[in-house]
């Protein structure tokens, strides 16, 4: 380069003051980024740590509960809760406030005594007479196909994956599809199913109507949670979801007033009136499932009418009992 050309572009030498300012700005920026990343990592770490602690507590309570039942010669089967949590990613906790244990019909009375005993205080056990409406497969069949799940310090009994997925689907539908967060139970169970998962066992041991329920629930997890169903035998049927079903779940997720037991609203007339109003037109998903209905029927009206009258006796008994207790107090 010629001297004349160099003279046109004199060498730039920043002043010391400018250099100091640049260094300060850079250091402040680096510090801010470092603190932000550290805070994010700390938050993630805290969430994961809390989830692991909750999981450990649930396992401890489950082992205590099984020990109490086994002491009385009863072998329960745990549904939902830990049975669902084992399919969740390690960094996503699945929190449950109670423990659902199903027992044989002949063991129900003794099981209730165990739950009411002082030894069971704090375990929050909800005992079920077999699986009631959650599944139609014979209890002996379900028990024979159940699995022992190893935990640190002992074992608990759970349904085989195919049977438990059916229970999760029907339970979610029984809640009227109102709990979007619990749809993750179905999503993760399908997504992280074992390699030998038997789709025939999952689908073909129940009626055609129930099979449709199951496929539609998986379809909802695909539609709203991004569950990949491409490698499943229900990939086509899961996409064919009735419009009324998607409209119902979307409406339920927007509803800020969840369905509550009437007896729990007796001290709040406004809330009681709202809850009664909600029951005058029952959730169409719950009504259909309650009456073993078809998701492909033209209308939900007949199921809703049937469900409304079917629930009157049990609601009346619970409300009357609560009013009697309130009067005695």
C-alpha cells in the first residue's frame, strides 16, 4: 500500500477512557448473563429436586400402606399416582395428594378398617372395591396380570401397563376431561411404554364402545399435547375425534368453576346455586361414560338426562347426611 493511501486512513488509537468504559460495559453484561443463567439453572434444579423429594415421599407412604394391608392378608393394587408417575420424565414431577388402592370385593370391609386405623393416619388412602366403572375386565384377570414394582425398601403391586392405561383413560373421561394436566398421564404412558406393550391387551379385552373411548383419549393427547401416535396401531383412529368431544374439553379447560360436591357448598348459597345449575346440564363426556354410551351417537342429550336422574339419589343422601351433621353441631 502506498504512503499516500496510508495517509488517508490514519491509525485509530482509542483513548484510555473509552477503553475503560467498554471494559466496564462488557463486564456488567457478562455478570448479568452469568447471574441470569445461574438463576435459571438454580430454578430448574430446585424444581427437579422438589419433584424427587415428592416422589420419594410418595414411595415411602406407598410402602407403609402396602405393609398395613399385607399384615391383614390383603394384597392391593395401586392405580394412578406412583403407577403413572413412573412414566414421567425425571425432571417433571407427577404430584398426587392421595393414594388410590384397589382391593378384591371380599377384602373391602377389612380394607376400610385398615384405612380408618391410627396406623394409616397421614397416608391419605382412597380404597376402591376392585376397579368399579374404571374397567370391565374381571378382577381375577387383572390381578393375575399385575406386576410387582420394586422400590427402595420393598415392593408395591400395580396393573400391567396395558391395563393401567385403560384405567387412566376412563378415569380422565369420568372427570369430564376437565383436568388437562392429568392428560399427561396418558401422554407419557403411551410415549414411554415398554417395548413389549401389547396393544391387543389394551384394546381388545373391552367392548367396542370402550375401545372408542380409549382411542379418542389418546387422540386428545395427540391433538393437545403433541403425543406422537405414528408408531401405534391407533394412529388413524386417534385423529378421528368427534367435534363435540374437542369442544367439550376446550370449554372445560376455560371454565374457572370446577364441579364440586354439593354437600361441600352448603355454607355458600351462591356457589351452591352455581353447582346445581352445572348439574342441570351434566358434562357430556361424563354423562356418556356414566351410561356406557357411544362417542359417535348423534346427540348427548339422552345421556345427559339419564345421568342427571341417576345422580339424584346419591346426591340426596350425601346432602342429607351433611345437613344432619351441621344441625347436630
